[in-house]
């Protein structure tokens, strides 16, 4: 495998991880509590794409809007069940409720699809693209393009729209946002919907090349957590850069050694970052979110 192929594969994996991390940070900023079911929501998005592909034999690109919409509705349902009834209680209550949601998702996926890995639909079909003497997988290139477009759309939504400004205000200072007329509950529900939509998109993007299993959610949750830690808590762009670094690192180490060694070195690297820069490589400006 050429260096260019490795680079594209690593960027593709990191780009999908970036969507996972962005959704994780959005829910974290809105609720000020970790959604431990986030990785399982990525898994649910992967299995949803498997189910839709079986019912509608079309490309993953055409299925993506349906997966995003269904997962967004699912995110609102999770906020209504696992967050809003408990938001006035100690934050550990939300931790426990989201862990429970994650376990239910794992068991439901096992019951409906079985424990064996399943492959989701490809975005544009198989085959390769010849570039500079290297053969690049069409799936990897499509993942990079779609993830980049999704992240650009998220950036424009949060930075250039009135809805995005309200969402950031509600996340940064809920009391002040409510005082100026922003519906904080509605903004928080929207953040959960957006978080779940990104998780669903990432699940579809990952399900073809890396397959999907009912127990994969925990690993994906840890990748999002590591990306957020590396990038600095509360920073969407920092989490995306952290996720990209994880994808490139895992791909390079796995290609030269093994996936097991890549996993071990990743967690060792996390310990080094926590020791040297406990607030992440990019830090977190006090009071600034998203």
C-alpha cells in the first residue's frame, strides 16, 4: 500500500471520527453532561443503514438523508427520556440514564441483527480511483468528501445562522439565554438531535469499510472522548482535529504493525497528553463553548 493510499484511508477514518466527536461535544456543551450512549448511537446509525439497504437496494449516499433524519428524531427522544427529566438532579443521574440507553441499544441490535459483524452500504459502489500511480478506494474518497461537507455545514450553521447563535448562547450561559428570550429547552433538544444526526451519519460512513457490531459503541465512545480530550473540552474544531489525528495514527500504526498495537499506543498517547497538557493540546477558553 502506497503512502498516498495510507494517507487517504487515515483521513477517511479520521473524518468519520470527527463527526462522532462533533456530535459528542455538541451534546456535552448543551447538557453539561456526558452522553455515554453516544457511541451506541453511532452503532445504531450503522445498523439502521444496514436495515435500510436491505429494504431499499440503493447506494449509501441516497440512504444518508434518511439515516440522518431518523437518528435526529431518535436524539430528541433520548433527550426527552434520559436528560430532561433528570437535568435538575446531580449530573451522575444523566450519566447512569445514558449508560442505560446505550445498553438497551446494544441488546436491541443483538436481538435484531445478531452478534456477527455486518457491512453497511457503500456510498458510491466499489472500485478504485487512479491518482498519480496510486489506487485510491472510491469509498474512502467519498467518506472524506461527505464528512468534510457535513462538517462545513455544521460550521456554517453554528457560526453564520441565527439558530446557531441561539444554540451557542444556550450552551454557554443557559440563564442569560433564557433571560433574553431564547427557549433553552428547545435549543438543548435541537443539540441532541444534531448530535444524533452526526452519529448516524458517522455510523453509515464507517459501516461499509469497518463493519458494525452491537458492541462497537463503547470503542467509538472512547474515540470521541479521546478526541475531545486532545482537542480541549468544549471545542468542536479541536475535537475534529483530535479525531483526524486519531484516524491517521491508527491507520499508519495498524498498517506497519497491527490494530492491537495501534489501540495500545493510542491510549498511551492519551496519558502523555493528559500529563503534559491536561486541558488538551488546544486548551479550553473559560466560558467559551462550541
